[in-house]
C-alpha cells in the first residue's frame, strides 16, 4: 500500500505545541484511521503563530513519520502485542514454567502501567517511569531485574518482527537501588535430611530421598521411569511440569546421576511395594500416571512435619481442637524441594568435593551457577575454616621454632660458619 506523505498541522494545547497528523492503527485486530497528536515543545512566546524552532521540530518529526511508516497491522498497543504476539511466542518456545513466570510478571506488574501505550511510541523515559512505580513496592532487587528483563525481551521480539524500530527502550533504564536484597535461599543439612526421612511416610520419603541424594529438580523427579534406573544410575531424560512432559532444563541436564547405596535400598523397597514394576513412572498414582509432587507435599509431607506441640495433630486437622495450634519445634521444617538440591551441593562441598565435580552431579551449564547459588556455608563452616588456618599457622610456628633452635646450637670444633 502506498502511504501518502503528510505535512502535519501545528496547534497549541494547554501551554504546549503539538503536531497533528493521521495514522493507520491496529485496534483489536481492526485497521482504523486515527488522528495523532505529538508534543514538540512548550509555548514560550506570546504570539499565536509557532516560532521557527517549533516549526523546524515539527518538520523533523513529520520527516521521521513519513520515512518510517509501519504497516498498519503492526501499529498496536503494548497490551495487544504482548497478548497476541509475545506471550504466544513464549508459550511455544520456552519451558512451561518460564512461560508461567512471564505471564505472571505481565499480569501482576506491567499490564497496569503500559498496556494502553502505543508500542512504537515507547521511549526510555516511559520504561523508567514504569520501573520507578513498580519499584515503590516491596519487591526484591532480583524481582525488579526479572521485570526489566521481561520488558527488554518484549521489545527485542517487537524489533525482530517489525512492530518497533529504534533502540530497545529498556536498555538504559535502572531499577530502584534501594530495593531489598533477595532473601537467602535454604539448603538442607545432612542431619535435617535424616530427620525428615525419619518421619515421612512412603512414598514421600523415597521421593524426598531422591531429591536429597541425587539433586534432581522437582519436574525431573516426576518424570523418572523405572527404565531410567540401571547399573546404579538414574538417567535424567525428561521433566514434567503441571502435567506437561518436556525435555530437561538444559542440554547438560540430560545426564545420569549415580545412586548411592542408601538411596538404592529405598528405591528397591519402593519398587517391591509397587508390585515390582520394570517400566512406567517410578512415582505413580493409582491410575499409573506420574504422581504430582505438589499433591504429595500437601497430603503427606506437610502433615508429617507440621504438628501441634501439645496434641501432635497435623496443622490442617487442628481446627476443632480445644487449644491453639503451636508447631512442635522437634520436627524439622520444610523449605521446599529445591532446598534438597542446594543441600546436596552444600553437603558435598563440606566433604571437600571440588566445585567442578559438584557441577557435574547437579548438571549445571557452568560452574559459576554451582558455586554462587548451590553451595551454602554457615557459621560452623566459617569457624572450621579459621580453625584449620590456626592449626596451619601453629604448625608453621613449630617448624620455625625448630629451625631457630638449630641455628642457636654451638658450632662443632674444627668447623666454622660463614657470617
């Protein structure tokens, strides 16, 4: 379609100069002609005619409009683009859990601020304004970084598909520097793991043992099949999230993990309780389908760990008791499935296993992820390290003392020393 060159009209509204012109826009899937007004500067003179600098700025803007006219189908609001293009693209090309997270960021944080703004007119100051408003809440620094990354990803796809031209407006923005640091993540110690396993019923105990002694992710545990258990190893080849079967998170995630004897015994007992199957899900429900670990958590794990200190009843069934619920501190606390994966990394590190080996066991793409997020140290680790330093320095002092004593011994007769 041939686009007609426009000169635009300059007008004054509420103390500012605007240039007005026509533009074809996609509104809800329908192409409509809309009159557009673009602000070009404040009114600084008394006359009714625009000054020369305003005229020149209007001419520059209209030259840019005429030289870069988009097809009307691609002149859309940010909301239309995200709902009709971006989120479907994410759904097709990203993991289901990732797509869910992006959808939540859009719905909960971005949509209220920018859904009605025209995509092609978005500038850096717009994005900075959104981040400033969002940053006034109680969100952590990491969450704000994720929000900014989603904004950048939206405009990257928009540029790739010619819905947006120019520099990505998220590029030079900043998040609230005063935002809270992310909460410290948790890693189960070996003692906590043993305490949890001692009170969990089956099959929850075996499922948790797999998490704690292999470091498999939540979805990878749900995706395990008996065919994957051979020669003392579990082969990770699939993941299940919200009932959807996908490949593991990364290429390096598709690997085998050794099964230690303590876990092997639990798996064999679990197999016998299930009727000695050789195929199918390792953790199966009554229909033979993969068991939901979320259901296992709510039906077995939390009732076993969250009990009343006075009567011993689970918290969920304590409503009719004649006293207030107070959690029994003798039971270990639940910190999530992923805390078992972090626990494996941290526990191996305390056993002097090298970072690069822990990376292979956890199947991370790079060792920096392992050392930064999956090796947790506590006060005992720090004290132990300083004690080793102290012992090493003491040993050096003994050696130096022996050397000093040797130098102070008198020179035997008939020998001489060089000074």
